[in-house]
């Protein structure tokens, strides 16, 4: 894959977050994603972010693994490249299962496509959701069928330098410090947050990551009840560098958009230079 050229970011750029309730039918999910990406383009967005598991909320882990695609080709990756080129839209594809080899655990990969259909970046989810929810009969073991990533990834986009993350990563602020230190001006958090944890922690965590890094945060979410019985929280939102919520969609399918203003962000970072006051502790 050839290197992507450096993109001069405008001082202001509209971005969008897509909210879905994905089921266990890949083709139906892709049709919904395509329609919502078209809506993002109609709203004037130059970059649109899809939620985690947008192409499949499988009933069983084995179903997800069976649909893992080789890196670089497959129905989901082909769809993303085609939609990006057709709509002249950068697409941050929340997560796509990418095969690591026969019988091996797949990666949960956030793929970024440029507006000409070329893939610009891949980030493999680092923090896997292996938890039992307190006071609830809900247990998750992502590591049973997913292999964790180990690379921090940024990519130049029309909205500025973007730092990539997925869902459970949100709970680990050190990742976002690394992204900010690598030059990130905005962050994405495509997610399928459970309803109990989302109600308790989703908004505070998103606003904290924005505030502590003086970064925009775009969070695209799954919502509703899925075929496997899991209920996700929704509440997609776009938060600015000061922790202000610019747009939000509590429930239902749809698209929200807002403008990333890099000049205003840069001014805030100069006037409130908290990032330059960081020290390394023993």
C-alpha cells in the first residue's frame, strides 16, 4: 500500500457520527450503513465515523470469527472503499473483524478510508472487554475470539490529525495521552457500550478524554437490543476540546454532525497550556 500524502487540514471541517442498531445480517447492516453515510455526506461532513461492529452484531462469537476478512479484501472492506469513493467522504469504519490466520483469533480493526477509496490507516483494538458486570448476569470475554493490538495509530485527515481507538479503550487514559503526544487533534471512539456501563460512565469518560487532552472527541455508538440479547447504550456524541457537547443522539438510528475548529482549539491550547505542564513521575 502506497504512503498517503500529507493532508493540509482546513481551520474548520465538519465531521459526522453514525448511530446504528446492527443485527446479525451483514448485508442488511451494510445497506443501513450506506444509507447513513449518504446522510452524513448530505449534511456536509467530510469525515464520517461508523460504530463498532457496524457490519455485524453476531449472536455467537463463532459467527463473528467466521466472517473475519483477510486484510485488504472482503465484502465489508470493498463496501467501505466503494462508499468512500462514491461519496467523496473519508470513512472511519468503527471496527471490522480481520483474520490473523486459519483458526486464530481475529483482530478488531478500525479502518480508515480516504475520499478516493484508498485505505489510509488500520488500528487494532488494544484493550479487550473481559469483564463481568457488577450486580448483573452479564459476562464478556472478547479475548476468547479477538487478538489484541499493540500499536498506537494516528492518521492525517481533512479534519486534522486523528487518533484512533475503539470502545473499551475509552477507560484507559494513557492511550489517549500517547495519541495526543503523537499530535492528535481529534479522537474517535466507535463503540458498542453496554447499557449499564454506558448509563454510568459513557458521557463522563468521553468528556474527560476531551478535556484532559484538549482534543475533539467523536463517539459513534450502537444502540438498542441486538439479536444476541445485548442492549447497547447509544448516545453518540461529538465533544469539543473544552468538554462541551456539540451534538448528541441519545437513542435511535441517525447521524449527528459538528464542526472541528482547529484554530479555536489551537488558541485554547496556547491560552490554557495544560498539555505543556505535564511532568514524568517516578
